[in-house]
C-alpha cells in the first residue's frame, strides 16, 4: 500500500514537471516569435549598427566639446563657475553660470565677446539669489554661437 502511494505521488510530481516544462516551452516560443517579428520589422538593431550610427553622429559633431568647454572655463573669473551646458550641433552653446558679484558677470561677458572662438554672445538673464536678506550669488544665462572655423583651425594646430 505504501508503495502504491509513493508511486502515485511520483507520478503526480512527474506530470506537474512535464506541464511546467510545456508552459515554459510555450512561453519561449512566444518570445522567439516576438523577437523575430521585431527583427523583421527593424525595431531591434544589432550592436554593430548602433555603433556605426554613433560613429556617424560623432563625425558630424563640428568640433571637440572638450576643447570648447576648456576654453569657456578658462574665460571664467576665478570665483565663477558653470552650472550647466547645452551644446548644439550647429555650434550653439547655452550656459548657466554662477558668480559672486555683478562685476564677474560683466567680466565673463566681456571675455566671451573678445574670444576668437565666439561669433556671438547674448546675456539672456541675470538673477540674484538671496540668503538672510543678502545676495549670496548671481546666476547668469548665456547663449553663445561658436566660430567653428576658428575652433577647427585650433584643433588642426593652425592657431
């Protein structure tokens, strides 16, 4: 009797395992079909295609953003710093900066205007941040149009 109970228990376990494996196989088939559909429709791209696209994009970037950032940082007064940068493909740059006083904002604007790498610069806005009823710092936003030809000449070692 005990043997019959054991055999029945084993049979039930084997049936459950087989059913579980069949469900897993069906799920795997469905996933395979979904992936094949995505591949056929072009939704999923291979890593090599993504890499090629990235290389093509990098080649279209007009100048090295590292050189541009180094230059824009060198023009800052000693107590000024850049909070954020937005760099466009057409050579446009938007800067959000902070300074201790208005003279530093003015000095940075002047240095940007005198730079060979800058075609045009616009001071978009300046705002004061207060703490304990005193001005803590000034935030300034600049829109800059880079002189791509000057920067490329620098990168080629011509300037």
